[in-house]
C-alpha cells in the first residue's frame, strides 16, 4: 500500500481522536468526510501541462488549479495535487 495513503489515514485517525469526530453534528461530519475524500483524491497523480513559449522555454502547470509548478516537483505548491511527470 502507498506510504502516502497510509500517512493520510493515520492523520485522519489522529484528527478524529483529538477532535472527537463522532460528537460532531451530521453536517460537520459530512464536511469532514468531504475533506478526507478531497485529500485522498489529491494523491492520485495528475499529468503536468507543459506550455512551450516561442523562445523554446517551458512552463509547467498543474491541471487541477493551473498554478505554476517547478520542474519535477512531486506536488503542486498551490493546491497540493500529486503530479505525474511521465510522458
């Protein structure tokens, strides 16, 4: 199993224990579940969008938030999305 996934699950368990998740209202609990789902979905790598300028320079963008990303960064600095650099 992916170590990053395990780390997220451990953080979720820790958070739920510290904040007594099961005492939350139904709406708060649903919001919590949405946050968990979004965090886990960010672990599914997305391809990086490459834009080549007229001068031959390249700019790399996250396909989720369209923010600029550094070459070969593992995650987008703007939204936290895991990046896939494979062609």
